[in-house]
C-alpha cells in the first residue's frame, strides 16, 4: 500500500445525513405494479427507481449481477476486492437484474469510481428472481463499494438476495483527512451504512412492490465492526447479522491502538534473530499474536501492522506526532513520536473520548453470529472477538450471540494460496454462518453453541474451499 502523503489538510466538515423525512421528498412514484399473478419482466420499472436521499444514481439492466458478468461489463472493480479471497474461489452465475450505482451528498472526494470523484458511493443490486431478502454490507479496510463482490455479494445474489454496499463515506489510506475532529471519519462509516440500509429497503419496495421480508447485515474486518455497531444502535432495521472478524473498538482497550504498537516495537528484534529474539517473540505473544502464527508475521509486518497503526492513530490521535501526518513509516523504537512507542493508556483523555465516539458496547438487539480465525494476526482473536463475545454476554445479550473460532483461519483469505497446508479459508465458514443465521431468524433451527471449529485432520485444500461445517 502506498505511503501517506505529507502535510495535514484541514479536516472537512461532513455534510449532515438527510433525515428520513427529507429523503422521502426526493422519492418519486414507484414503478407500476405488474398485474396480479404476473411476474415482472427482466429489469421492469428500472427507469422509475429512485434512491431516497441520493444525489446521483444510475440504474442499468444487466444479464449478470455477479462478477461472472460485472467484470466484463464494467459494473465492478476487481482492484477493489484484490487479495481478499482465494484465487480458486468458485464464481456463481445466472443472476440477471438491475444494478444501481450512485452517491449520497458528501463533501469528501477520495472515491474516483465512475470518474465521479465523490465519496458516499453505493451499489444496489436487484435480482430478477428475488427471495424476499436484503443483504447490506460495509467494506473492509478503506476500500470502495465493490470490495465485497467476490467474498459476499456473488454468493448472496446467487441465493436470490438483493444486495447493497457502501464505501462508508471515505476511502484510501488518507481517510483520516475527512471530518473536522478526531473520530469523524470512522463515525461516518456507521452513519452511511444506516443511511444505505434505509434507502435500499425503499428501493426494494419500489422494485418488488413489497418491503424485504428480512434484512441482514454482514461484513468482514471494518465491515464486521459495522455489523456489530448497527445491531447495537439500529436493531430495528435488521433481522440479524454475520460479523466476520470485525474490528473491536473499545474505549478502555483492547483496540488496534493497544496491540499494534507492541508488534512494531518488538518484531524487528525477533526478525533479526540473536539473543534478543526469544524475548521479542514472547512480547509479541503477550500482545496477543498467537503462538503458531509466526510464519505470518513477516507479511503482516511488511503490509499491515505499520500502516494500520499510523493511519488509525492519525484518525483518533492526530496530536501524537505534531505537524507530521500519520507518523513516520517503519520508524525505530526510540525515535521521536514513533508509533512503535505509542502508549494508548497514557494518552490524554481527549483521545479516549474520540475512541468512545466509535466504541462498541456489546448491547446487540438482534441475533448475531461472529466468526474469526485463530491465526488472525492483524486483529488477534484474543484481543478482538474473544473480548467482544464476553462484552455481549456481560451486557445480558448472550442469547442473541453465537461465536465460532475458526481454527487456522487468518485475516486475509488470499494467504491461503501461499500457505495451503497451514491455513483454511474463511469464505466457506462465512457461508455456513450465514445459513445458520437464516435458520435461526426463520425459526427452523438454532445454531450450534459457541465453539472452536477445528480444521479436519488431513483436510484437502480444495474441500476446505467449499465446506466449513459448524456443527
């Protein structure tokens, strides 16, 4: 990932999200319903569909809504989901329908999709053969609205769901420039997913002449964080959610600002070998990075730990490095204002208040299935989902949660291609969790109790790509 550019621009004010009342004023008459008992034709009523609150929308009739067709038609961006799934993940097809691309009013311009140079972009996909449900998602990392297309959208569209995703209101490694005060950019992520969920439900009612029978939230990494936050704050909008290794923001910690600095501080000594290596390894284990995950550390040191710490610290604690923007890449411990020496607990109360604005509580209001890999070394499981599961139970909402620890799963599924004998893909485990949630909310079966899903002994990598029994 590229280094962040120098200089600290003034944080821009976020345009307030339109109220539901104001949004409804932008809604025109929906498409005329088909005669009773007569199914709608392919893409019926496309030109009449409106997205409440959107400043721009473009509706296209497609023969294929999955990446089996949208790559060639230009209705997705493969760069947006690169590196998130195994190379041999099957791609379903045979899903014709309508795709709506657009954006909500916003002042930031980091997303250049469609040449729009406008944030708060979204995609809504409406299959001709609809199963009555809606799946909404926010993106992992700081990616744009097509980031979930391979990992999530293809599969749920093939099952008949309508699908909607947002870029969360800001994108890229300089996302922290958005907003006026620390925490604004991340807080906008939550607002934008709420906004899209309401708008997508309205569009579905126009297209199919009835509201969705069920609305499910799902996402991975930062997208999983959004699922947790939505079910805590807006359970009225959803029937349930699947949280795939969601980021834990907790005011008292743990959070990324508590476990990433030790990785930056101790990994160089571990990598160098010699007499200090054993102590450095022990320090990394103590910070949460599990024993047995050492083979993944070089990649994460090179690609994730340093950048993630610096840009999220800049978003929540820009004063730490003074006038410097997002610190100094790969600085050595002991260097002035080095993120390797960052001590979240010792930072001013204003920093903790910024984290508190985006923090999770565990007070979910609808069924949630959480899954995370035991070899996740970007968000170590002992510092993330293990803690969030305890938070949910401590808040008295344990009956609404099922939590599955996936043995040998890691944060990025493309690494399975590099280490097929050591890792298992998370994608099929997400599929299994999603199906379990469907049965749970429809009353046709309770999910298994919380447990670790072990990797079968001698498992064939090809079989692991398509199967992950939770029972």
